């Protein structure tokens, strides 16, 4: 069983609330999304493991059990080409759950006309493998869902 923790403070709104058809339909995988608190903050590792992919706007961490979790910071933020994001770790790093990975400001993303909502997705999982999916207010490190 893998426990996936909230990578940021905000409101768990579910993938259906993500204004992107690929995420909202669960095509990337099951999970949930967080509408983050506005203002500068840090997105942290939702599980312990190795950072397999790290972009300014998104990262994938794979645990020792082989399960990967994608955190995507806002929608259409790849178009920003890294502007407004600061990497706090490097691809290939081993991280602990709760360790900061990217610094960013959701209010700046929103001011630029993009949604700051952050999908948190269990890669290569089936939707019925997730339990205890959080709803409502979450703090960094709160349980977001269980996988397995």
C-alpha cells in the first residue's frame, strides 16, 4: 500500500474539476487535484522515492515499489517554459515524502490566465486501486489517497 501525501496546501477538488480534458477524464491515470492556496509556496514530494522526471511545471517520483506519482503544477503551464518556477531538486535525486521539489506562485499562474489547479496522478494505476481519496481542505503532508 502506497500512501500519497498532499504536495501543497489547498482544496482537494477531484480530477473532474481539472480544466483539461486529458486529466479530467483520467487518461493520464486516477488520482485527484488540488486547488492550491494562492501566493508563493513550494510543491513537495508526495511519496519517498526517486525523481524520474523533473520539469519546472511537473514532476514524477517513483517509489521503491515501482509506483510513480505525477504532480502537475497548474494547467497549460508548460507554455511558460519554466518562467515562475524554481527547481529545488534535480532529476535523479532521491527524496523523502514532504521534501520540497519546486517553488512557485499559484497566484502568478492565475494572473497569467491559466488555472493553478494541480493534478496529482497515480501513473499506471487502475481507478479502483485508489482508496481514501481526500476531499476538501488539505495541508502539506496530509493523506491525499492510498494506492494498492
